[in-house]
C-alpha cells in the first residue's frame, strides 16, 4: 500500500482512505466473536423502510429483489430520499448491516481499525468516515439497542450524535497514538457524505472537515455553506451528474436507481458550481466521479471509468475555459487523444468517436485550424511505426479537400483524395 501511494504521489495523486461508518458496515460483524458489534446484519430492507428478519429474506427476494427504481433508506423516514414514487426500500447494494452504537467492543474495534488505516495512509490529509444511508429502523429494531435507548431515554438522534462525537475522538487518537511521526498530535481532516447535513451533524464538524455531496438538491449544499464556517469545504459528486455505474442495469437485470447513463458530454458540461453563491465558491474543494462496483469488475471497470472520469477532471481543472456546449468538438478531440494514449499503454477505456474528418460535413467546422486538429485525432490511431511525413500528407489532403468543400465518403481513407 505504501508503494502504491508513493507511485501516486510522484504523479500528483493522493489516495484518500474511506471506512464507511456506521452504515454499510456489515463485514465488521461477520466473525462469530464480533457479531455483537453490528446490528441487522442478516436482514434486508422491507417495504416499511426497516430491516426485516432473515426468515422473510427468501419471500422478499422472490417478490422483488432490491427494486432498482426504489429509494434508498436514509437517516430516518423524514430524511428518506424520494427518487421515485415507489416507496419500497431495497438498497441497490445489499445487504443490511450497521455498527452497534451501544457496544463498547464496537468502539474498541473501530479505534483499532482507524489506527491501522491511518498508519497505512501516512500521506493522506483526509480520512473519509462515510456516514451515508444510516437507517434508523436498523437500530430501533435491534432488541439490545432498543432496550438501551428505552432505559436511558435516548432517541435515534441522541445515539447518532454520540457515535459521531466518539468516532471523531477515535480518529484523533488514531493519529496521536500511531507510528506516523509526521502526523504526531495532528489528525487528518475528516470527510463525510452529505447525510451529516440532513441529520444536523454538520454543526459538529471540526475546522478543516469536508462534506461530500451526492444528493442533487442545491438547497442542501447551500444550507451547509450557510451554517458552517469557511474552514469547512465541500466535494461535488451528485448522482444525477457524476455516478458512473448508472444506466447500464443492476445485478438483477433491472434498471438502475440512478438512470440514465451519464455520458462524457453530460458530465463535462454539468456545472459543479450550480447553485453555489459566488462568494462561497472558493469552499468547493473539488469533485469526484463515483463508480460503485456492484456491476463492475476487472473486465469492465476501465471502460466504465474512462473517458468519463477524465471529462469531469478536465472540467474541474479548467472550470471556466470551456463553458459553452458549442465547444463540444474540441473537448471530444482531447478526450479521444487521451483515450488512445491510454489504450497504447495497455489501459481499457470507452473512447469517444474519433473519425470526424470522414463523417462530419465541412459546413459544421468553423475554420481550417479546427480541421487540422480533427485530422490529428484520426491520425493518432496510426501505429507508431508510421512516418510523420505520411501523417502530414494525409492532414494536408484533408484540409485541402475541406477548403474545396469536399470530404471522402464514410470509411474511405483520406490518403486517396486527389
């Protein structure tokens, strides 16, 4: 892991770890001696939004396995997402399982995990703690947790806030007690998903903490910017714009909950700063294109990532350089060249179309310089053994024909033009 991070740092890339808590935490409790540190591990979301026992799993699976057009469980019913009118709650990534917030053993194990991860990522200035999609009924349906809440007169919000504060203290301890000399007595900043805002936990953030926004409602981001100090920043990852697993079907052959497919063009021209007041835009740390891998593996992950992730990166690096959709051709040319370069280095990607000189009417092109650029995209597919002189010859032929108002038919080589 250290070698991988060093490789990235040498190329300007910092790897940020994420341990998603307290939700999406089923693996914590899988060892038999640690079963008590998680809740609803063997349950699935039911039609009421709660987790149901394993005796109902087969029936629910047969009836409707994790409906793709359903909404996801959130902090509670009042914070539930409403992507569609369907009220059935089956998560796109099953199964259930959350950390048990009233287990002392859980906090001990969690502290050890945070310390191990902190030592494994010594150069990361951030540590992502998750906090997305915590389901209230997972906790309130657990007999031990429900009994603890009743005896101590606690609400779901009470135990959620307690978990938030105790975990943040554990993160400090992880860095203070770890072997990371460079970070002795200095914790990494924490990152969270935007459910910390819907639950009111954003007012408990520490200076430098970051919230990652995956919901598309600008009012949530505006609330966060309005109610937190300038030291707290944001990352934009809205599912409506930057989720790369959408639109290609789920593991059950159904539609995905976040359809449609996000093309490189829609990603590039989506405005990550939409709805952000001008005087607060400096607090947007950046963005992330997310690819959840329920339906992605070694054979498909490259094509799902590239060049769409590249498109978002290009927009983030040059936010104001290309803001008009009239410039989409220039963007595609650049993405095409990057995709070809990646393929030549052994990578996998879904490159955009690169045959403009052969298939686009010259009336669509504004000047000779652009046609030369488009010719370059075509020629970038030529093997490295081909001569630069031949490439220049083809370019000149294409440009000359363009000036004469003639282009070769689709599939015909520019070299045959006279």
